[in-house]
C-alpha cells in the first residue's frame, strides 16, 4: 500500500539579527604596473534607493503555518503509478513549491529510502498535481509544502 501525507512544517524560530561582521582589509596584490584607476561616478540618489527596494522583495515560498488557508490538492495524486516500480518498502520526503496559481513550480527531494526510480516517479507524480493556492487573508501566495510518500511492505500472497 502506498500513502502520501501532507504535513505542515514546523515554524522556524525567530532569530535576533546578527551584528555586522567587522571587515578586515587585506593588502592589495602587487601590481606589475600602476594601472590607471578611474573613479566611478556615483549613481543618482533615487537610482540607488530604487534598486535596493526591488532587491528587497524576495520571491519566497511561505511556510504553511503563516497562511490563513493552506494549499490543497484539487485531485488525488496517481500513487498507483508507483506500484509497478516499487522493489521494497520505504519513504520519500518531498518539498513542493506551489505558486500563487496552485501550480507546482519545483519539487525537491529532502530524503528518501525508496529506490531512485521510485523517488523520481513520486516527484513527477506530485509535480503534476494541481493545488488550490495557499492564501493569506484571501490573497493567493506562493507556498512551500512538505509531503511524505511511503510504501509499505507487500504481504505474501499464497
């Protein structure tokens, strides 16, 4: 029997910001000739601020614990497709990266005790499953979801 379990990630503990590391200046490497150094013009004040604000918007996938509505599969995953290639019992822990439209953008394999072919098949099965997107106060957001897929030992048939 094959089972899949969606599980919420444990929220990461809040960390106090670390103080900035003190820079140690290294002596410049010896130059064979003194190269001509031209000063770079300073960017206009507005340009620097704009580029920093754009870089400050991360394209992150949120933890389900931060959501008011968790993503849900819109159809059952085809776990029966794993049965023919299972050689033994085991588990695979997957991380699904679901975008704000409910599409799985990426699947990462966290750990596995199943054979590599079964692990790859499980990742492909969940990559094809459409989800309802995770939401915060009604707004669809990108979400990171952990899934455990397990295969139990088959009983001997007489």
